[in-house]
């Protein structure tokens, strides 16, 4: 009994490592709490707890507490990240960690006391270490032998267990492919375990090779020969040839914010223009920045490696919309009412082909003395007014302007003075806090009302300058409002919205256009080829993920975790479940293979900087 007490903290560390993963899985909603992953987890626990045997009582206490604080911190951080993006953080995303913490409240408002549960094992180990054991009679020699045995068991398990992961000709069912690539982080954590995912993630990051691979280029060449984009003409082809285009990315805009009372101008554009009412914006690792990339290039963003905005900002994208329009004699500029260093736009936008990126310094926006960066935002009304003024001053037509709105960004709090008038209008519609919505939900709707004011200003200014008749306005939501708390999200969208949370607006409007409602499924990937067809841009032979959404061809939405959605339903790649019975198993696997191939080729294109030559 006495000898057992002297190494209690060793046992506690071992059990804690296992217990933390079970708690984590339960926390994020993984139903498989006790599966084969525990074998790998046990081996990992053997390695860490066996080393403890080499220390004395004080050393064991310090070691165990440090280990459990570090592991607990990893679990807490991943739980917080999953709460935001429904996926897990990868070390390859380390280059954008600064953006995550720059926005006021982006992390803190999602934190809760429940995260403290991940640090309880460290506290238990500390308490045990402070209690003097009845004796310390286990000799160092015995502890060393026991350490060696456990260490060998653990290391052998960590090395050889992955070799037993099952392979399968069907890629979506291969645990070996899942482990080797971690293509679906949620599925990897579910099937393989958190520790296996984390260790492999670090290994993939350390082993990444940026050198060119001729085999990868050959694979891309062969794929492009058979699958290069082949545009088909329709009644919308060249409809807007020679017209100006203002493409607006609307921060966190959801269809729920567009109605006749709250956003009458947006509602008007939706009812008069081409409205894609079944449009989805899948979220990838850099959310807004990736939505920009997709809509401007028609390509898949980086999924398996670091973000485009930093790790691949030096790549060449000659197919991007700014280059395409400039080749036709257009000017091409981008506008954003925040600093251009955010998401490295100061480099990336010139890579896309924009002549200039105007940020809040270039536009000299007025900020009140109480302005707090990344809590208060420059109102979209000021941004839109600047767009028209600069486009007019440049005296170059036709023009392509890309506008990144920001009013709809979190935090959704009354402390944002720039929301004051629009929030008051929102309250007149929905009532005070508690009558229909909470303060957070009202502030979200008020933020989108501020976008409404910006769009209204844009149209009025274009009309004053005599440009409205020759200008097409296309706007789309970059992603769903993931910055909302779960409570506010339930208020606005209900309990069981599921993957429809990814729905965002996509509208194309110009005065006198004939209204069309597109009910077929579309996504951010379809924006590029649709605009290309409308404006007469030649994109034949290119690698295009989407399709012209006005062509009548079948749509396919691809999500970061290899899930997908068609008009027939939604396939959850993590759970390997299709939401309807409209497709048989062979049809599902055919689309699965298509998605895997598209992502594989898409990632190789980025890695190889394929279009530079």
C-alpha cells in the first residue's frame, strides 16, 4: 500500500491523459467515446507517464503539472477553435494566428468556464504532489526498469499502430489515407484520436517539402486535359460585356438579414436582379480571405497546407478576375475599410492583379476619439462613397472594383458607436432587447442594416455620377456569422438548421435587368465562372471548381472536410452519411471520388505554383 502511494501521481498522469481525450470528445459531440483510438492514446500516455518514474517526488509533481497544463491548454484551444469553425486547428495555420487575436472579442466572447475542466487533472496532480507520501521506498533501479518497460511499450505502439490503419481502394473509407494526410481533421480525431491527430499534424508540418515535384505537375497536366473548363453559351453569355462591375464581399451576411423592413435596398436588388436563393459559402481555414480567393480565381484554397494569404501569396494567379478584366482594358482596384496588412492583402491583392488596394489609411477615414481598432469599424456607407469617388476621379472606364465590406463583422455589441443609428432602426422593427431578440442578435442585424446603408449610398452615388446604368453590382456573403454565440445563433436560425447555416446571399443586379430566381444549388465556387460568362471573359481550359450557375448544369458544393452538397442532398464526410435516399451508394462514391480528385489536384496546383509558367 505504501509503495503504491509513492507513485500515485504517475498513475494519475496516465489516467488523466486518457480521461482528457474522453472529456474532449464528449464536449465537441463525438459519440464514439470508447473506441480503438484508446490504444494509441494509451501508448502515448505510457510514454509520458513512464518518464515520470525517473524523478523524485518534487520532480514528478512539477513534470506532471506542466504536462497536464500543456495538454489541457491544447484541448481548451481546440475546443474553442471548434466552437468557431467546426473543425480543428492545424499547426500549418500558425501564420494566421495573429489575425484570430486582433479582432476585439473574437476569442474571449466564446470562452466559458467549462474550458476549466481541461485543467482539473493538473490541479489534482499538484494537490497529490503537495501531500507527502508515507514512504519513498521504491528504488531508483526498480523505477528505471519500470520506466524502460513502459517507454518501450509506448514507443513501439506509437510507431506500429499507425501501420495497422486499414487501407481501402475507396479513398473516403481508407483510415490509412486519413492518417497520412489528415484531410478531414474531425474525422481524424474521431477515428484515430486527438493525440494521433496532433502528433501527425506536427510531423506533416515538419516534413513539408516546398520543392517542385514533376510528378505532381504531370498529374495536373493529365487532369486538366480531361477536365479543363469548357464554357457553353446561353442566353446570359456576354450580357454585361463592356459594363463596369462592382463585386462586393459582404461580411457575415446571411439571408435572414434581407427583408423589406430591415434591408429594403438589398431586398429590392434580390427581387429585381438575378437572385441565387440556394447559395452556400463553405468555410475554409481563413474564412473571408479564402472566400475572396475562391470568388476571384475559381480555385480551391489551401486545405492541407498553410493559408493562401501567407504561405502562397507569392504564387502566380494569371486567371484571377483582376488580370482577366485588365486584359480587356478595364481598371481593377480593391477597397477595404481596414488595414491592408490584415490577411496580408497588401501583397495578395497585387498577386491577384489589382492595380491598387485602397485601405483605411489611403481613404483617410475619420475615426472618433473613442474608436477602438477591431471593435469599431468604419461604416460601409463611408466605404461605398469612397469607391464611387475614386472610380470617378480615375476617369477610366470600364472599371472592375472589388469591395470588402466590414460593418457586419463581430463584435455584435452596443459599444460600437458606428451602429447607433442603424441599431435604433433595427430596434424599431424588432423591439427592444428581450422582446424578440437578445442584444447580440439585435446588434448582428443592426450591423447588416449598416451594410444596407452602404449599398443604398453606393447606388445613389453611382446615379449622381451618371454611372449606374453602365454598372453591374454583384454581392455575396463571405461566410455564415460564425462569430455569434450558440445562444444568439439559435435565436436567429433556430435549433436544427444543420448545414443550411452555410447559406449566404448571392445577387447580381443592374438597372432594368430582368429578374431571375435561381433555385438550383450554387456556391462561392460558382461566382467566378458565372461572372466570366456574363462579361465575356475567356476561361476555357482553366481549372475551375464551380460552373456557370446560369447554364443549367448541376451544382456541387465542396466543404473543407470533403463533405459535399448537391440538389439531391448533403453528404457528411465525417459521419459518412447522406441526408437523403435520392442517390444510391455507387452514385455517392462517384461524387466522393470526384471531390477527392478535385481537392488533390487543387492542392497540388497551389503547392507547385502551377500557373507561373
